[in-house]
C-alpha cells in the first residue's frame, strides 16, 4: 500500500497466500551488486498450514509487488525478527550482518536463517527446547559480550518470549545456541513480546494475558538487562484500564504501543523504571477493557482494536493496523 498521501492511501499490489488470520511481515533492503541498485524483499510468516515463508519482491515499488519465492523449510510460523537493521530503511547497520529469526514454527521454536542471498534464505541453526512466541535480536560489543560462550568481545543476543517465560539466548553460533538466563515474574500471564530501550540496558515487557489472569489493569514491566546472566524486573507501570498491550517499538524516549481496545498509546520511557503514558489515539472507542472470548493459550480473553504499530516513516506519520477497522494513518503533534 502506498501511503505517500496519508489522506488517500492506495493498494499497489496483492500477493495471495494460504487462508489464515495471522501474518507478520519484516523487510530487508540490500544493495544489489549486479544491478548496482537498492532492492528490497519482505518476509511473511503465517500460521496457515503449508504457508511456508513467503518472500515478496518490493524492488518495483511504488508500481507493483510480486512473489519472489516461497521457502518451504517450514510449514507454519508465528513471528519474525531481523537483527542488525535500521528499522526505518530496512538496511543493515554498517559493519554488522543481518540474520532472520523465525519464531514458533512447526520445525522448531526458533529457526535461524542466513540472508546472504536474500531471496533464498538458508537455515543455519535452530533452537527446539521451547516454543518461542516473539523475539528481539541485537549484537552487543560492550562488556556484556564477555558473558557469552567463550568470553567474546562481540556477541549476538536473542531476547525470546516463550509464553511461559523470558529467555536470553546466545545465538552467536546458530548451530550451538546457548541459554544464558531464564526469567519469570509474579502473576505471569503470557510472556508475549518486548522492545529494547534506546541505551540498550532495559527491555519493556508486554504480557498478553496478565490483565485477565490477575483481573487487573494494564501492566508493563521493565527488565534490567545490564547482566545477561541475571536479568531482573526493575520497574512496573500500571495503566488506567484493563486493555491489553500487544506490541511496542521504542524510538528515542517514546514507546509506541499497539494496545488493542485502547488503540495506540505513546509512553514516555525517559526513565525506563518510571514510565508514564503521555498520549493515545483510541481506534476502538466501544470500550477499553478485556472481554470474554477464546484464546490459543487455553484461557478466556479477547483481542479487538489496535494490532500493530509502525512509527518509522520518514514523514513522521504513524501506521496502526486495527483488527476491525483496518489501517489508520496518524500524525503525532
């Protein structure tokens, strides 16, 4: 979809896939040495049976998109993350090599792909000890790298949310992934996802089920990751309603959070251990609370409203995907 004109967004292409209520997309932009131009692909996961990992060619945007390849190493998968990218452009960070991490697939809880050939990613490792629901990957070159296997000066870390706990994995060698630590916390509902602070010393933890399991209001926990071996809960935020936080992204001192029935919530994280809500846009004005419906985890919960947020556009516009109402394009004032 072309959102250059935020008042009149337009569909520029459609790629069919297996029937599913769930897909996630991550984009990788790279220099094509043969054509001497920037190309881009989108990787799409789905929980639809035999959906595989679709690879979409974005190089002809804004005119069209097309299916470039379907990787069939996996049949189904939940989410994706790519390490060492500038998320605003999809380009790799200078001096670092991106990898694709596929979470919650039928093959393994975590499958690691090399992106040396972006249109034909190759499996280079996997982690099967537990299901992984979502992840955030980062390369560290500070003192914490010495906590990784072999006492390294540079270490690839994957922060993994498994539903039942939070884990810090050393994925430097994808053929021998090591668990550095495991963390649970009081009244854990479903350890869902998270995002790192600007200084990379903290993570903001989004539990998708604790509002129901403890019959309470929104709760966001701050995880201190100053040590990969002994992460700890260092802060807790409680919202005004029982709405459930889903996924969030940090830019500078702002956390942009898709918050289901609460809509988009922007949180000031200047002090990671004392965060506060500073603005919101309600995409689901009917209510701000959780209601009864089925949930894959086997308990009762519902999910309406804001599903995902994308705040990286150069224009400063913010994209929100809403389950019932579709695409919202917002401007932060």
